[in-house]
C-alpha cells in the first residue's frame, strides 16, 4: 500500500514521453490511471502496460472531448484525485515567420488546452486533489524561435497561482513543473546530443526525473507547496558554465 493506492489519476498526453512516465509511476504506486491523447494506437499500447487503467481518445483543443474525458473517468473510477495537465506541442519559428495557423496550434494546445482541461475537471475533482501543470524551463529565459511556445507556457506557469487562488477553499493544490531538456518524441528528428552542452549537467533529463517530481508534488509530503513553478533543468536557467 502507498498513499496513492486506489487514487484516480488523469494524465493528458499520457501515451508518450513525460506523460507516459508519470502515468506509469502513479500506476506502480497503486493508482488507477486514465490516459488521454489523440492517437488511439499509442494510448492502447501504453494502457496495456498498466495495471488498472483506461484510455480516452480526444484532443485538448476540443472542450467536448475534455468533458467526455472526465465523464468516462467518473464512470470507470469515480472522482479525480490527481490531474496532470501535460499534453503539449512545441514548434519553432522566428517571429518574422509566425503565421496565424502556427500561433493558434501552439497556443490552443498548450494554453487553451491546459486552461480548459482544469476548468472542465473542476466538478469531477475530489476536495484535496492535486493538479500538476507541465510548463517549460524555456519560459524562464529568452530563446530564439520559441516566442509562441514559451509565451503560451509562461501563461501555463501563471495558472498554477491563479487556479490555486480559485481552488484553495477546496484544499486543491495546483503546482507547475518546468522541465528543461527531456529526451522525448517532442524533439522529433533533432539530434539531442547537440544540445547537451547547453546544460550545465551536460545531459538531458530522463522522463522519470520529471515524473518523480509529479509524484512528490502530489504527495502529502508536499502538502504545504501551493502555486509554485518547480524548474527541473540540470542548471539550464540557473547559471552559465562559460
Ligand atoms: N521534452 C522536453 O524537452 C520538454 C521540456 C519542457 C516541457 N515539455 C513539455 O512536456 C509535455 C510533454 O511533452 P513530451 O516532451 O513528453 O513530448 P511528447 O512525447 O511529444 O508528448 C506530448 C503528448 O501530448 C499529447 N498531445 C499533443 N497535442 C495534443 C492534443 N491536441 N490533444 C491531446 N493530446 C495531445 C501527445 O499525444 P498525441 O500526439 O497522441 O495527441 C503526447 O502524448 C509538453 O507539454 C511539453 O511542452 C517537454
């Protein structure tokens, strides 16, 4: 038995990368897990690795899909104890080249998607629930060709404070995690080895290193931690080495 045994955990973007690691760790701790994403094949592959889990297909940009996510969660497992708002996309473009479609895709997925994931969850959350918002260390510094992504994520980091303010009466804690470089499919075809030297610790984070923080922030050991943005980046935003 752990404190997460039989708790209900919802992870958006739970079928790959950071979200998959978070879903697996909570499941290993005995939680019932719901994973959400657009691709049913990926969702089913991960669901089959989990002990007690369901997969819900949908798009965080579509509010009706989010309503269905929480309805199906309640039908399968009851109310939600931990909500991990993780689904996100990253694309790069210089400010001169950003068009409206690019802007809308990044903002609608990362910011609007995060906002309404929490809003539609409100009536399905148990009092005392934990909400984790996955932001990025990139919103704590300037980064060429990442203006839309980093600004959308800065908004997500801000939501940790504002949602906490709105939900504290129900003892619902909302915290953000801002990862630095983490080896996941979001990097696409980029050669991630080329980026190691940007990071003082000279390597990418593992997905489990981010999942460890999600577990901690959702635990009773973090009961007094509310509205923070926890940067986990191997020193990327703290200091330069040259
Ligand atoms: N990896 C890094 O270096 C890094 C650093 C800082 C922050 N982050 C953040 O960490 C989070 C997880 O990313 P990751 O690195 O683990 O990348 P990933 O493996 O590409 O995971 C992203 C997940 O989000 C889901 N997703 C994307 N758009 C969606 C939509 N419209 N509706 C529903 N689900 C959607 C994807 O599933 P489908 O495609 O099947 O929908 C996928 O499961 C993201 O918010 C990302 O911005 C990553």
